[in-house]
């Protein structure tokens, strides 16, 4: 069994230990690939009293493992008493910008890193908008990262050269 820690971004003082186990099983009279049984569990008490039940994931492929574990951790986290919660008082901020103001060429892409420091509810990527020279390029952004640090990248789809 491996262990990992869960932390609520609005309570930076509390950390909860969670265990994860993997077992590959082949049911009787089963033809095909074995099934992976993944169990996530914690000894942390339920916020309403009693125990938090383990979460079981059954997978025939490990392709969706990350997403399934993320859902299971959310299920467990929702049952934990995270109080007292800290207030998110700081807005997200631009950490870095590329290219700098004087390094722009026709082949440049634009890359911006946005951060939100803890305690934080995180950055809502659905509210991110980007305009360049009064042109809305929001739908053309590539966004990677997590709710506390996102990298926004925009590459112009058409390069316009002028002889003027």
C-alpha cells in the first residue's frame, strides 16, 4: 500500500493521510484482460461521526487511472471536516509573461503564467479571457496546470506579413 497526503487549499494547517492499493484480478470464467481493483481509504473520521468508507475503482485499463483516482479523492475529501477554513483574500496574479514587451516577433507565441497563493479557492479557468490587439483569442488558448498555477499559451494561427 502506498500513502499520500490530502490537503484542503483553504486550510493549510490540516493534512490527511490516505492509502491506495492496487490489485490485478481475473474473475472466474472471465475471458480477456484482467481487472485492476484500486482501493483508496483513510483513517480520518467522517465529519458527521463514524468512519469514511473506502472508495473502490474497477478498471480494465489504466488509461483513466488519474481521473478515477481524482474523483475518489474528491469523494473522500468531501467527507472530511476541514474547519476552520481560512479566507481567500488575495486575487490570482500574473507571475510571468513571454515574450517581454520588446522581444516580440511575427513568429512569437504568447505565454502567461497565472498563480494563486494558498490559502485559496483556486483559479476558475472558466473566467479566463484573453484579448490581443482588441481580438478575443480566448477560444484559441492552450491552458495547462492546476487550479493554483495555470500556463496560458496562445499561438497565432495566421502569420500576417506586411511590406509597409
